């Protein structure tokens, strides 16, 4: 007799922890890519890379203040795990903080973002989990590499997408490539049955075959990958032919990267704030 009044009185009760009833801006990947393309028409371009911001809203806000205050950042790339549990409210907390920064941004999906109904919420708020775009001759490809969360029931990473996208990048005239993912090959999240084929196909992207060329002035030649997931800083050449991966610590460790891409290559800064 008393159950119904008690339930209806809870205006803020979340009836399902993965409810996809979402207010505010959605479809943000396409919107932000359009803004990035309009903003950057020639090199150099400069972007910040942050990752694994789950449960660290204060640190994320501090990082964005530092990024915005620099005045040289064109856009922000987020390496995934904006949530701990794939909850709707976690996605919206991160989205609302990023929106207030005033810079365009893109976010790849992390393994924690896949939990429960998280992938569907991610798709609604942002868009597809594998996508790419070109800016001033630089090809950005953003990949879902969280195979463990799918129990290997789907092609993660999607080698079909990668092979077709690499061809399209060359046809579009791209000369350099930046690959963004949450988990890199040989992590426990990655489908390591296809780690070497994955690395092989990455080398078919424009500029990804030149990572052994390192200049005396500290710049590197052409293509590289960025990832998060492990909550630690690392720079490694992965695979038999050595593709360069830059791994950033989680935002709670108060670290982010800044990459400046030029027609000659790129420079990387590790920022501890």
C-alpha cells in the first residue's frame, strides 16, 4: 500500500543505472570535427592529449584550465575512460566539463566506457567508435581497441575499417597520420591474436613507415600513435618494425601531452601540472 507513494516521491531516482535519457548536446564527434576543420587550414597544428579522466573531475578541470591558458592549443584529444562504470551521468559529467573548456575535442572509447550500456551511450553522445578525419594533410584515425569488453564477439580492432581507411587517407592526399586508441597492442585489453596484423596494417597509413627517422633537433618523422589505459607514462616502439606509441598517465596523476605537427614531422611535450 505504501510502496507506490514512496517511489514516486523520489524525483532524482535513476530508474536504471545505464539509462540513456540524455539532455544537452549529442552527436559531438561530427560537430567537433567540423569545427576543427574550419579552425585549421594549414600546418602547424597543435593538440593536447588527455586520458583516463574517470572519477577525477577536479583534475580534469585543472588540466583544461592549463591547456586553455597556453593559448596555442587548437583542439583536445581524449584517450578514453571518461567513465568508471559506463553510467549515463558519468558520460554527461565529462561532456559538460569538456564543453565548458571552449576548445573542440574528440574522445575515443575506453574499456570502462564499454561497461553495461556504455557503448550505446557513447554512440549517442559522440558517435561511432571507429572514425577518422583529415586536417591540413594530417590524417587522424580513432579506434576502438577494447577487445576484452566484447569477449571477442566483434572485430575489435576492426582491421577491415583500418585497411579501407588507410586507402582513403592516401587517396585524400594525407602525408602524416596520428592514430588514437585507448589500449595498445599487447595490453590485456587488446586482441593480441591480431596484434601483429594490426601493426602491419597501421604501417600502410601515410607516414607510418618512417618512425625510425629521428632528427638531431628532437623532432620525429611523420606518424605516431597515442594511447592511455595503463595510468602511466611510456614511450615505446611496439612490434617487429617499431611503430612509436606515446602512452599518457591518467589525469589524476596530473599529466597530459602536447603535440605540434608540422610539414616536417612533429614535436611532443609531456606536461606535468
